[in-house]
C-alpha cells in the first residue's frame, strides 16, 4: 500500500525532539544594529567545481539590506523592493529562531514562505521566497516518478509528504527544523529518503542540511539534492522605485503577461527568456547529487555530481537502491525527465516574475 499526501503545514509527531526558542522580541532592536556584510566568493569549494570553473558560485555570500528592509525582515515580511528571491543574513542561532517564528506567524503577510535555513558553519540564516514554477515542476516530476515506482514495487505502508516538518538533532542546541520538499517514510519513522530542490537556495546551505540529517537521523538513508544555477543570478531587471510614480503603460510588461509573451534566442533555444526585450530568466544549468553514508557512517556522495541540464550534460540517470524495502528494485529517473521539467517551466518562471513585480508595484503605490 502506498499513499501520497501533500501536507503544507503538518508537523510529524513521532520521534520529534523538543525545540525551544529563548530569544526575546525585546532584543530585536539590537539586531537592527547588526552590520549586514557583503562579500564575494572568490575561491572554489570542494565538490562545486567542474572543468576548473565554478558554475554554482553565487556573487553574494550575504545580502545587502537597508535598515528599513532589515526591520521588515525581522517583522516577518519579505521586502517587496528587495530585488532577489532569497535573503541571507549573518545571524546567531537565536536570531534564526526569532525569524522562523515571525515568518511562520499566520499574521504575517508573507507567512506562507515557511522556508528558512540556518547554516551553522557560516552562522547564517537564509530566507527563501515562495516556491517558483520551476521549483514546483521539478518536485511534481520527481514525486510522480517515485509514486509510479513505489506503487508497483512496494506493498508495505509508505507515506510521501511535501513540506512536512521534522526536528533533527541530539539536543536543543543542535536541533534543526527540517522541511524537505519531498520525504518518503513509513508511518512510524522519520523519512528514509528526502529530496530538496534548490533554485534560489545556496548549495552550501543545502549540503550542510543534507549532511546534518544523515549524521543525526539514523533512519534517513538518502538525501537527494537537485540544484539549479541561473546565470546571471536573478535580480529583477526593473527597479521598483523607477516606476512608482509612472503609469502602468510605462512598465515594459504586457497588460496580462502569459507564456505566449516569452521568447528566447533563435540561435540558443535554451538561453535566457525575454519578455518585451527584457530578460526575466537567465541561462540555466542544473545538477543532482545523491548523498548517503560510507562504511563508517559518515555522509558521503554516491557516484558524484551529475549535470543534467545546460551545456555539456551527463545522461546518467538518477538511481536509488531501495533493497531494504522488501527487496524493492532501485528507483531510476532518467535525466531527460528532469531536464524536460526545467525546459517546460522556464517561460512560466518568467511570467511568474513579471506578475510578482506588478504585485509589488501595486502594493508600493497604495
């Protein structure tokens, strides 16, 4: 028996560890005084380079925010005039807890974001905007592939969930709140397989989460990372402040943009997506990695990184051995299936970004 549930807010109650937040709202004024550092990546990190070039190094390690934007963030509001789709702040674990509380507050107008990460190695909190069409397309594609395979080959009760909350860690000081895009588990365990799709997420944040889960959750056998790299890193091509006092007709976006308004270069159909001569989606490449454990129990990548979208791609399929599940044959997902999900949703991503700009423009003019 196999069932699939899409649960946006469910907290799994089995095997959960206590999680306390001691940071007080009264301390927030001190956070506003914290300098927001801007630094550039200038070195390649392990497992992130290919052919001596870094294809997944973002240009900003920490976001540059104004004081007003920072106040909005700590009020649980994603600033409408911030041009990127993710914010990363230098922070303590207590500040991360405060941010998590604020963005999960139902009274927040951006409460549906619910995608925050804390990177202990960098002491950084990442706040990710609502999932984009390209993110949702990849999740739906992998969910369908997993469902088709498991429904045919597994008879034991399994549950597949999306955006379910797990608490991973040995004690309060090390506990992390983990919300994978997909998780497969039995009804009484933490997930044995988790998958995360990163669009605006930074790879090092995703990797640290994968290693932490594998190190501290003995039931989790695999952590799959699917990471997209957009070049240049997306920043809204239109500056909101330039159009606040101009009529709608001056904005170079169709009255009601659709995918029919999107086009790419005739010489490079996989190149940037344009609308009215403005680039809304850059050049995309993507890879997947499967992380498991070595003989000593330490997290290790299985089979290396596989680039499946962009130039110089690898045709190897994504394989997961699930022999522990009643001798279930391994899951095999063709790279071309994942690549098609990206290709078909690029135009939707461009339209999504246009609509987002228009919503922010309308909100700022009120």
